[in-house]
C-alpha cells in the first residue's frame, strides 16, 4: 500500500484533474499499464479487447471523476473497481470465457534459465493455471487482486463491494482451498520419477 506522502501527492493530482480534465493525463500515464495488465489477464490475453476495456475504464473514470472522493487509499483502487465492472459487463455481453497461459500473462520464463529450471517453471505455471480454473470466479478474482495486482484487503473490499472483514475471511478460505488444489511434494516426486 502507498505511504501517506504518496497518497497526499496523488490526492493533489486527482483534485487538479477534477478541476481541469487535461490534468487527468497524469493519472492515465501513471496507471494505464497496471490496469491494462489486469484487464489483459482477465480477458484471456486478447490485446484488442484489453485495449478496448482499458480505454473504456479510463473514459468512465474521466466522466465520473467529479464524483470521486478520496478514501485514504490509492486512486488505482477506484480504477480497478471500474475495470472489474467493465470486464464483468464484457463477459456478460460476449458470454465467453477464455484463459491465458500464465507464461504469456506474466512472462515468467527467463531465457537465461537452464532446462531443468525452465521445465520446473513451466510445470509450476501449469499447476497454478489448473488450480485457478478449479476456483469459482470470486475466488479467482480475489487471488488476482491480492497476489497478481498486490492490492490490500481494503482495496479489494472496495472493488468487490464487500466488507473488509468479509474479504479477509474470503482470502483466508480461498488460500486454504487453493493450497488443497495444488499438488503436494510427494505428488511432485512421483511425477518427476516417471520422467527418469
């Protein structure tokens, strides 16, 4: 979470943008990549759709900027909430679900890794992807926001329109469920022994 100096500076930036729409570009420049990556992962890696939804998100933010009130956490929380709602609208409109391989979304593969490390990384990505698909949409969203986007429980609660205590419980339960869906060390040893 941002420190109080960063939040004060950001609050001034938002207030300036509320008075002069041209100042919104500072917020756009600061957050576009972050919000775009979030949307990209949510729409299955479709760059055109991700750009469309990101553009709509910032347009919605600009159109509703005068109604924004600072609540003690980063402006990005409000943008995530708008993006989250726009992605849901897109899914309802298109009635389709796609999944992007984690290596595409996070570019986790490092060209300098040796073959064993690369194989282990690919296996881990596949396991995480399989585990995520076994979770319901709310659970997936909580993990995305908490660990891939690095948001606090307060920010997630605001985005998902739930209480902070409810989000805390949901994070705990989702992590417990996710842990149960991942293979154990014993499972991995058996898997590795088949390849030898």
